[in-house]
């Protein structure tokens, strides 16, 4: 399985100024739940946005041209093709960002774990590719309303690619 994990707003915004659009504690728990014990592939900027570096209990693969020593606890590769080759025998591989990596790998994914923030962030500067929902089947959805820890309504949605 090759899956994409992403948080988007209603305009497909995914980030601003190198960070997330907002803080959703339940999304962080959801992300941890689905990726722990598996392989995650990320770009350099996504790695640099992680507060403590490599994520524990996962195989971390970083695609970058930077020195390998800058990414402790990670497998460092130079291309998407190399990342996929390194992880080809892994049962579940999750592509976790950023924007450039999503654009170059979206066509390869068979599963999409989407957190939709029911809001539009006018200052978003990084975007997820347009999703043709005719190509995807929604297999799970959980809706949540804003609360004391989440200032926006949001939904967790899981899609699988339809056979053509």
C-alpha cells in the first residue's frame, strides 16, 4: 500500500510559512495511529518542520540533496524513485509531504488519508494537488466539531483509488 497522509483546508491549502495551517491535536494522534510501525517518506522541508526530528517507531525516509548527516535516524535518498526502491518490500508506505512531494507522487497512491479542515486559510502558501473525487472511493469518514482544543470543525476521510 502506498498512501498519502495530508491535512487540507477547503481550498486544498496545506501550509503557510513552512508550517501547518493550524494546530489540530486530534489530527496528530490520528497521524500517529495510522503511521506507527510503518514507513514514512518526506521531503527535506517536512523533516525540518518536525520539532524533534525523525518520528519514533517508524522508518523515516527523507528525500533531499543535503548532507546525510543532517538527518539522524533517517534513511536519506536523492529521489522519489530511490525512496520507492528502498521501501518496495514494506507493507505500508505513507507519503507525508510536503507540497512538492505530494505533487510528484499523488498519481502513485492507492490510499488517501485526508484531514479536511472546514475553513479556508487566506494566507496558505502551499497547496495539495486538485483531487478528482471520481477517481476515489470514500471508505471511512469521521466528523468533528470545534471544541476547546480545536478552533475549527474538521473531518478525517479515508479514500481508496477506484479501479479504472
